């Protein structure tokens, strides 16, 4: 075994020792001490190894988690050898169900950190922990969603609800049209489903457009497509997967909507820029100045102007016009993207 496994063994054994110790609060101190040593000896035997050095390291790790000598600092490497009388295993006097009942009785007096650490250690030991894994009737709420299991999660959820209501408008966090500041879970899930569906529809199209527009530019942009696959990333995040970080999913969603916002805002700018470009190239004043430069004649009739206009427009086709508009749209979008909070200029 490596040091990590030693630490895991020590943490799990310490948790079980605390449960056993709590069950012996009415016993004499001498009895408690002997029972604790008997439990430690049994745990050492469960390691199923004759490696004395490894056993000493395990004992040292356990002593750091659960000091089993009174009024003394943690064991050193040299003092980590268990006493000789503790080597013989003692029969377990407490069943697994008794331990579970004792742990349940201690729940209300445990801190949030202790509860979360206990849940993690039980889960690592193979026990299904949490309301999501508990047996639930097919039609029950816990069969569909995971409810908060710790006080810290309840506090975080309440703050999230308050922030949502604050963003919806002044006073929304303290009251609604019905005088109730709480959100409807059913409506929230319906809105989540609607917005997720619309996001998954928009995401591929807006990024495909940006890929085409940005590839035609002669410079690079730092605003690149997120690497996550949107439907899988959203599903993993909403299910609470530990491998999908909130910051990564938040960046994916935020960038898509920034891009969509930039497209809407830039459309008007690109239209004005294209109209300006067109009239500078094909407008009457430009044609007149071109003919004056080419012929040296300041005045010409409508027939000459029309002929020159036809000659100029024949030099351009529909694809070139489209490319010109797309270039102007890309530049306008990039200007808007560079104004977003926390943005950096294109490199």
C-alpha cells in the first residue's frame, strides 16, 4: 500500500473509533481504554499484512486522526508500535447496524465539515450515501432530483434564489405579485428545460457563423469556441458530476450569449458600414470625381455617368459583395466582443 491508502485506512478507522467511543460514554475510563485498544488491534489485523514498518506508519497516521493515548502528543515513528497486549484481536461487541444507529444519533451534534467528511468516507467504503441513491418510490420527488443534504448546501441554494429574484427586478427578492418571495420549483424546472433547449439550438449555429466570419480576417481573435460538448456538459453539470466544473460550463454558456449579443448589436453597424462603402464606390459623387480625373472634363451628361456606373459594377459580383459585408460584420462583432466585461483585445 502507499501513503494515500494508509491515510484512508486511518481516516475510516478513526471515524469508527469515534462512534464506538460515543457508545461507551457511560463506561469506566479503564474499560473505554481497553476497548479502544482492542478495536485498534482488530483494525490492524484487518490490514492483513506482516509488514511491521507499514503497520507503524498506519498507527502513526491513525494517531494523527484519533490520538489514542491520553495527555501526550501524536506518535513518532519510533513510538508507533502498538503494545503487546493489544496484538490479540478482540471479538466485536457492536454490530454494523448498531454503529449506524449511533452515527445517526450523533448527526445533530456534528459540524457541517464532520458530516461531509463522514459521508465521503462512508461512500469511499462502498456505502451509498445521499438522498439521490436512497431507495425512492418511482413517483417521488427524490426519484427525479437530488435534494440538499447539508446545511451549507441549503444556505448556498437560498443565496442563489435570492440572486435570481434580485436580477428579475427591484423588490422581487422580498415579495412577488402574490406576496410570496419563494420560487416555484415546478416553474423553475420548466424554465430550465426551456432555456436549455433553446441554448442547445442556438449554440452550434452562432459558433458556426463566428468560425466562418473570423476565419476570413487577417488577424487572430482570442474569442474561440469552447471545447466542451454542450449537451453532454450541461447534462453532467446538472446531475452534479464532479468532473464538470461550474466555471467551465459557465464560460461556455456565457461566451455563446456574448457572441449572440454581439451579432445582434453588430448587424446595424455592419449595415451602415456596408452602405457607406457602397456609396463611396458607386455613388454619383464618386462616379463624377472618377470621370473628372480620367477625362479632365468637369461636366458630363447622364449617359456618360450611367455608362461609367455600369463599367464599375461589372467589376464586382454577388460573392464579392457578400464577402465585403461579412468582413464588415466580423469587425463590428469583434468591436462589441472587446467591450464585454473582463475581455481582452484580440491578439
